[in-house]
C-alpha cells in the first residue's frame, strides 16, 4: 500500500488530538466540582473550546480519513488511491486548517466553543481555519470517490461494492450534503462579518445553517464506527455479517435521514414554527430505525460467532465471545454504550420532552455515550488491529489494552451517568461554576459533580494508557502479526449483482429532495421575518 | 429476511410510531409546544421598546395572568427577581441586546433560547410555591456562570 505512511500519520495526529482533548476534558470536570478552582473562567472556556474542537473535529476527522482510505484500499484490493498527490493535499489542508484554528483557540482569541454561535465573535483566523479543514475533507472525499470509480472501470462494473466501501461512500455522501450548511454559514455569514466587511449577521439563520451541518456531522463520526461493526467485527469472529442486505439498508437510511433533522437541536429557539419543528421530530425518529436494525444485526452476528466457538444456551453464548481480545471488548463495549445513547437520544428528539434536558448536563452526558464511546472506543479498539497491520509490529501489550478498555467503561459509566442525572435535575452544561451563589436548587448536584469528575480522571487514565501502548507498539519489535491483522480488516468480496439498495445515486437524489422539503420553507420563513441581525461581540 | 429480524423490525417501527403518536398528541392536542413565536426586534434598540426599556412583571389580571418582560444580557437578567402567584398564567417575553443566552427555570420544564434579534415567548404556570432558580444555560462569555435570577411563586394572590 503506497499510502501507508500517510494513513499512519493521520492516525497518529488523531491520537495526539485525543490526548490533548482528554487533558482539557479532565480540567473541566475537576473545575466544576464545587469548591475546586484551578483556573480562571477565561481559561475554562478556552479549554472547553479546545476540548470540543480537538475531540469532535480533529480526532474524528483525521481518524476517519485514515480509516476510510484504509478500508477502501483493502477491500478493493488496490495498491493506492486514485491520486496519492490528492491524498497528500487533503491531509495537508486539514492539518493547515487545524493549525490556523488552533492558534486563536489556544491564545484565548476564539473562546466561542465548537458551536461558535454568533454574535460572539472569534478571531477571523478561527473561521478561516475551520473552512480550510472542511475544504481538505472535500479533497479527501473526491479522491476516494475517484478511487472507487477507477475500481469500477477496471472490470468491476457489474459487481456490488464491498460492504465496507459501500459504508465509506455513504459516509462521504452524507458529509458532502452536510457541509453545504457550514460552508454557507462560514462564507456568507461569519468570515465576512468577522473581517468587518458586513456589520451584522442573523444569529438564528446561523444556528439554522450550523445545525443543518451539526447533526449529520454526528453520522460522519458514527458511520465509520458502523463500518467497523459491520466488517471488522464479523471477521474477528470468523463469520459473515448476519445480513449484508440490511447492513446496506442501514447506510441508505442514514443517507436519507441524517440531514433533514437539525431542528431537534433548535426546539427551544424562537422564530421557527411548531409545524417545522414537528416535521424534524418525525425525521429524527426515522434515524432511530437504522440503529435499531444495527442493534439486531451486530447482536445476531456476535451470536453466530459465539456459537461457532462453542457457545451454548439462550444467553450463555455471550461468555464464548473473545472477551480476552481488547479490540473485540472495546467494540462490544462501544455497542453497549451506544444502546443507552440511543435511548437517551429519543428523549432529546422528542419535540416536547426536549425542554427538560435541552442545554443541561444531560446533553454532554449523551454525546459522550455516542461520539465519546460508540465512536471513540470503536476507534481505539480497531487501532489495536490497524496499528499492527500498518506497521507489521506486535501490539505492545494486550493486557494494558484490556485495562484501557475497562477504565474507559468505568470512567464513562460514572461520567455519563452522573451527567444525565445532573441534566434532569436542571444543571446547565458548559458552565464554569454551577453553584449559583449556593442556591438550594443546586445542593443535590454536588455528589454527582464529584462522580463526573472521578469518571473524567479514569477516562484520562484510559487515554494515557492507550497512547503509551500505541507509542511502545510503534517502536516495538516487528512480528508476523501483520498478515493476520490484515485478514481481520478485510471483508471477502461479495457475490452477486447490485440490487436496488446499491443505487446510491438514486438515494442521494431522494436525500437532497428531503433536505429541500425540510429546510427550504423554514429558512425562507426566517429570512422573511427580516430580523436586522446582530453586530459582533468580540471574544478575543 | 430472517423471521426474528422481521419481528424486530416491526417492533422498531411500531415503537417509533408510538413515540411519535405520543409526541404529536401532547404537541397538538394538549398544547405542550416548544417556543414558536416569530417576533423580531433590533438588538441595538431593545432599550427603546416600551416592554424592555423597563423590564418588569405586569399584572394583566390580578392573581390570574401576568406578563413578564425580561432582558437577558451579559451577565444578568432584568428583572433579577420575579414574583407571581401559584397557578397563574405567566407569559415571559425575553430578548437579548448582545449575545445568545439561555433561560431555564431549574426544576421545571420552563426553558428557551434567547437569540438577539428575536423575542422569545414562553407560557408557563407554576403550581408549587417556593423560590426557583433561573439560570442561563447557553454559554455567553466569561461571566456566563454569574447569570441568574430568582422566581418566587407565592402561595396565593
């Protein structure tokens, strides 16, 4: 594989972001414990912005770029992408964008959090850097799509895409549709406004564009984890995925329903009518279905694998799963967390249940189960396979990896559990100090804030252990594990001709239509209200 | 398709349908709607609007209906203390002259976003007397954690 070094470099950058992000994360949970004051509120919000950007944008994007490139090359049996030059350019642009945005963030001139709602204004460099990062991902996506086309043209025109590649293409389709929103927000609103070229922007329109992007963004994170669940997990167990067809249906449903759902982040906003909010409630619940199908398919796949290994009984087969393998236990735990994340998500999605939890600690509790566990733990778990595959070196310590997974599980249970309860009790998210002058309403919060902090410490320890293990693996002795590890991440070529479900062009067209239905009229509504907009309030 | 798989799918579809049915009922029949008003205002002229030049509790119908005109700004609410009798119909009108804010009455389901350029309207009724804490739950700068107010719900009028 010619792009091995680039792929590996992408993983390493993502791990660096994970490490720094985890440090900032622990700072926040400690700071929120009543009586503990480690840093000023300015520093807290700088760290909060850095945590969000590093974890949600840098860690995920670099990891996903490398994972997707690897999956496409392995599953199509190709030696390089369409253009290794384009690949390099993409990584360079994403790195450049990251550095451009990191500079103002770390110097406290962009403490606007990763949602950067105007009229808080960050340094223009922050918005420009974020835009460069997105442009880099477009180059990356184009190169992978061209790679798939090249494969098609070299004698594979009548063949189904391998499932992993099908998943990658679906992820890219979602990404291209989603990033239209953030590109519009940056280019039409925030960049000219932050440079002083226009006086005002409409913050509601900005939220509208941001969440048009912000929710499908979570599927850009989640679908690569699904790709691992659908392709790597069966290989680890020595079986085929329970239903290749339904796995494809899942990806198609995500293409259709990931974008026209953004208003479930804006239920509490003025300026958007009940009817539009309710329409987005319906589409949001529609996204529940592919995850329900996934729950069945991956459980059935695991059961097949376990019975093959001699597992018996109604539930006794669970014990026959390869729990001693850290890659497996990480992925299995990620799926368990995701089930709880999905249940909590149904609360967020409820048009009239949402106001119990909106903007409370419940929300970070929820997203640490989804992106922070389903995605992050899957990425760490699959790293234990990918690193040996890419470097030809033996994983430094399986035991350490097992402890790492267990620490993540315990830490997340404490952190996320406490945050969910805090949210229901009304404790707000994203707040430096939640004692509010010792108001009686906040008194029950203290033990939970302590529990969340303890969880945060365990999570940081888990990340440190992961990084240490990765570092030692890279400098460790070569071993003959490469072949075996590579086999585990390679799905056998599918048989049969493409069916209706493989017609991704058709489903992209339907998805765009749904987006138009869900967004055109309410966006025109917002424009027709004619709010004069708001001038910038500098945060730098 | 495997029969267990089919059964699971039917269960999933029915569950989602039931959830949506319940949400629709409370939204359209029981009137439990999130904010949806569409009034705009110039954030630089908030102090020239008679409702917000003097943020206050307005008694529309003694003991029964109250309008509360509130300004949320970095990093305080005006008025800072509100008093209404239990069971009264309370309508909040809130706007911001600077950045986005949140408005959340802790321990209730009364909350909304406050967005400069718009007037947020929330209808509420408080059945339990006592002192409630109002907090800003949308990050609004380094003093965000100072932003709070008190709501006193009295036993009777």
